[in-house]
C-alpha cells in the first residue's frame, strides 16, 4: 500500500473511524481506547453475540477484529466461566485456601487491550508493506496468558521453594485500618518488625513467603505478625515503616478513587524530534539497512546470548541468507524487521516486550553483568527459571553495566540502531543515567522510547509503584472482592500483567504514530493506568452514587464431591439453589445443564491444563520443557 501521509497527525488513529458491536464486556474498553487514540466512532451495536470491530480510513485497508469468549464447543460463555477454566480462580483463591472468582472483569479487560494491540499491529504492518489481515482474539487465551507464569511453575522439573498455603496481607492496625506493606529489602523488613517488637522467629519465618508472594500468589507467614500490627495504632506503624525504609499504604475505597480520578488515558504519547525526511525514515525498517547496522550493534555488545540459553550467540552476530525474507513484515508478523531493546525486570516490561516478540519483533534484553538474577528463581526447567521463561523465551540478551560510563555509551549505540527502547527502571533513574527519551533522541530521532512505571507521575505522594501497593491505593483491593468481604488486594499479579499489556499497547500506538508522522515518540504507561482500566465500571458506579461493589457471593464457585463448578454470571443465582456437594463434578455439570444453566469445572491444578479438553492442543512445551501458552491473537 502507499505510505499513509498524514503530516498533521497528533494521535495514531486520527482520521480513522471504527464500528463496534457485541457484548459490552468485550467491546467497551476496545471502543474507549480506540477513541483515546484518535479514532471516531461510527457504529455501535450491542446485539451481536461476538464482538466485532472494524477500523477504516487514514489511507489504510480496512482492519477488522472478532472477539469471543472461547471456541463455541468449549462451554466457556462469559467472564466467570473463563476465569474458572483457565485457573484464574485457583490462583486468586490461594490466599483464601479455595478457588474464588475476581469480582472485576479481568479477563474481558485483558482481552480488550489485546484486541487493540492486534489492530494497531496490523496497521503498523500495513504501513510497512504487509497486507491486511483479520484479527481474532479469544478471552480464554487471554486468561491463559494471565496465568502463564503460574502455569509454567506448575510444570517445572522441581517443586516450589516455598509453601503454597493460605495467608497473606493486608495487615490491620489497632484502629481496624487495613494496609499493605511493601519492601524489597530483607533488612528493611526486619527493621520494621523489630520497631513493632515482633517475635524474632515470626519475623524471620515471614520474610520468605512475603518475598515470594509475587510468584506464588500466597504468603503463609505466621499469624503472630498480624497480631503485632493489630496491637499498634496506625501512626506508630507508619513511623516504623519510615524509620526502617519499608512503606505502608492504607487501602483506599473505590469511592475515594472515583473522587480523584480525572478520566486520563492509561498511557501518554509525545512526539520527539522530526526526522530529516519520511523517505529516510522508511528505510530504517528495510532489511538492507538492518543488515548493515548489525556491525554497529556487534561493536556495542559486551556479551550476547539467547535468553533461553538454548544456543549461545557468537560474539559477532551473522545474518543468514534467509534473513532478509524473514525480516519482512507479514500479516501474521507485522513487526518483523523491527528491533526492541528491553531493560526490564520482573513482569511488566518483560511481558510487554514478550508480546512484541510474538508479533515478529526481535527482542534484545539489557541485563546486568552475570545476567538477570531472576533466571535462577525456582522452580526451574532444565536449569532456568520456569517463570522467567514464560516471559523471556526467545529473546536475545546483552550484559551491560549501566553504572559504568563506557557501558552506557554502548547502550546508546544499541539504541541508535533500535526501533524501540523499553524499560521499567525506578522513577528518575533514566534521566540520572543520561538515558531518558530526550537524551536518546539525538542519536536516534526515529526511536520509540517506552517507559512502563507504577504511577506515571500522576499521583502526588504515591507509595512504591509495585503491583500490590497500586492495588491498595487505587481501590482494586475493594473491587476484586464482593460486598460483605473485607477488601484485600489479590495476590495474583493482576496489575503487573495488565500493566504489561498496556505497555505493549502503548508501544504499538507509538510505532503507528511514528509511521504516520515520521517522528520518534515517547510513550508512558503505568500500573495506575491498568488499575483505572480494570476498575472503570466500578468507578463509574461509585461516581454516580451507586454501590461500586458486586453483590455478596459474586463469582464464588460451588463445591462438588471432588472439586468445584463455576456457573456463568447469568446462571449463578439459580445454580446456587442446588446442593452439589454429594455429586461428582461431571454429574453436577450435567444436572445444571439439564436445568438450562451454564457452568464449567474450576481448574484447581494448573498442571492439568495440558490435557484439559477445553484447551485441546493449546498448551505446548518449549525447548526447556516449560509449559508455553498459545499466542493471544490469530491473524488470517
């Protein structure tokens, strides 16, 4: 197609229009994000059983998407049944000792963000010479992606290094105030509890489950620690945190968050310096330039290896004869030929880069000397952390000491030849190192500079920007539990995953804006933006004076003689009138089906998903033997 010329574009979808139809759970977030990115709504129809989105205009061929809950034969018909089947209920319920559903539409929200990603990626591919493709996104695959780290750990060569048992934050003060505690430093943890005169054995026994709760979704530390905080007023607890270097965050309500929410987009985009001309910019994605620029990349590398450690990469990268064809974008791999530098740790940025890699981009991780220490986090598959592989398989890696001036120069050389630089460093660190967007724009005016953070600088006096602290501060802890239950942030890393999805979405928006304007772009996304997307319906209810929370018992599965079944939201009230505890799970499902009620079995053992008839052939094994979930999109 002809290169879309829209020199006045300030948002990536300006001059495009879209039509949306289908269930609001699957399409409302899609429509909102497309509007925020500049597209104008043309048609909206909620009567279709599946979501259908069409983008037109702007010089592009029409881009279409179909969004469904699952394959029709799988019996997964809504948010509740998808949460149950994919293992989300099991992981979220670990803290409580039994599976339970999230009272927010988490899978639907993730599916919507993935849909926008696919549409943006398709337009980027068109602008780079690929043909149009129809996108299909299924919520059950979004659910599998959300639990991919937990699934990988369940199929590892060894067991968990810490106990999977009920327990965890939040803590309660003497006044009855619920609060979240955060520190990544064992010395700060110990100092905090010593200041509150906690028993030494409880303090020592509590650190490991507290540290691993991000990986295990539970934290069975001694009950004595809860008793300690209940004996002290909140001011003393705050002082102990301040003196020790730990942080506390009181759980906010959805009503409080609704009063301060300003309706901001979950990401921001800012164009950087103009290029010398669009033609020279277009050449930056061409295989011929890509081949030539390998030399400068080689000179910058301290070491290079496959992140999966399946095969070492030579110190000088060579380009196979077939590389030029492999680097050309296609409808199924619209980012082929693009390079992403990722300086990320834990989940948010690595997941964002992982998804860009699935879309065809080459991902090169920036790791500290000796490699990412999380490669060794148990449990392992063939010597590499199964959880780490879930987010980093297939990536290359370069070891760079960003504290050393010489290595920072090498990093700038890498960025000069990249298309995207993505990181989730602590706030202010990039500027301190001279590696912020404005520092890199002179060496690469075409760069899409992406920062995935906790707060995006949007809240004053915000606590540490980690998943559970953001859940506490934004009302997510209240939203995920129905009426009648004490608020508690989920120990499943809801926002790290959803924040990673928003990070990918923001990068793709930046790449499309770059294609349309010929300018580099800075994009910022955050866990705060992810939280506001997730709680959007609840915040709107709170803002209009309605009860923001779901009714008591919402999405609680029903016990059977040998497991659990989860009725659909529409069938839940009627299904709860049946006592299924003496029936096997298949018999319970048969009974409900006879009564015209939709339900599915709750997955409680994630390792069993390999053989689950609801996901035939969906889950594979990588070269290390670690479970791998399917791509969340398909292009045809």
